[in-house]
């Protein structure tokens, strides 16, 4: 027997013994507890109900993961950007703005509970029309925007854009907003390092296209996003007017 054990490199364990590490002991202990718990559950719960319980637990874990993801995303919102920047957001159901100075008018809204990125809910009591500048310095309007004073940053709702006749595509590191009927590109926004898509919409008069100069053939350059001439025209006529 000794010769057989030596041939398998096992004799030292028999002769000297083997002391388990604390980590191995903990692993075996946890595994034993898991098995014991499962055995108890299966003894008192019918198999059909057990599968439902397991499915419910899985759904709860998925919900927890989504909440953690929202909190993580909310952390990324907290970057130092001007308060006239709008983030193109596929999670929010409505345009939201925290800068009262951008509103042309505010009216009392029906009481709506909005869940923010940090998983907190806030009641929206006002909505209104946001004023921005077009390429000629004229004030243009974005309607049905929720006013939320404590929102970290302004949000441009992908869903609201789609419901009003626009296409929103995420290609490589860009978000492209198109006019659905004509296919014209309204805006092309480059993704930041934190995977957000910021578009600045207030200081366009500084970078807007100037008629009769070389600027007329260039893209309308914003600090974070870019509008071309056709996009500016469509934006002027349909989105913001």
C-alpha cells in the first residue's frame, strides 16, 4: 500500500497529514450551508413553488442591478459642464431642464413623479417652453420640457424625439439625430469618456453659420455637438419653432 501511495505522490499526506487553509475551510463551510439551506427549502416547498421563488429572486437581483446601474450613471452626470448643455438620454421619457433662465414660459403641470438617475423620485409641478438661439440669433423654442430645479444636468429625451418624428441612432462613438421624413442629419454628438452624449444649445450665435461667407459651407459647430446646414434649416422650421 505504501508503494502504491508513493507512486501517486500521496504518501506524504498519509504520513505527515494535511492542514486545510482558512480559505478552503470557509469555502467548504459556505458550500455546506448552501446545500443545507437548499435541502430544507426543498423539503417544505413543492417543486412548482420552488421554481417560482427562484424566478422571483432572479427578478429581484436584476432589479437591483438596474438600480445600481442608474446610480452609477447618475454619478457620471455629475461632471463639470455648463448648465446650458443637454445630454441625449435614452432612459428619460421627457425632456428635462434645471436651468430656469432657459425657459421662455412655465405653466403648472399635472402632478407627475419622475425617477431620477440616482433612483430618487421627484414631483414635477411645472413644465414649459425652453428658448434657445438659432444660427441667426433668433430665439427658437422647445416645447413640453419639465422644469426640475435639482436635476444634475439637462436631459434631451430620445423617446420624445422619436415620438415627434425624428430618428436617433447610436453608431460607434456618435449619436446621430435625423429628421425621419427627409433623412437629413439634425445633430451629430460625439460620446465623452464617461459614455454620455452632451449637446450645447445656447451659444450657437458664436459658432453659427454666417450667410455669404465661407462659414456657410461648414458644419454648425457647437461645443459638444455638430449641426449641418440642412439640419439647421430643419431645426429652425420644425423642431424648435
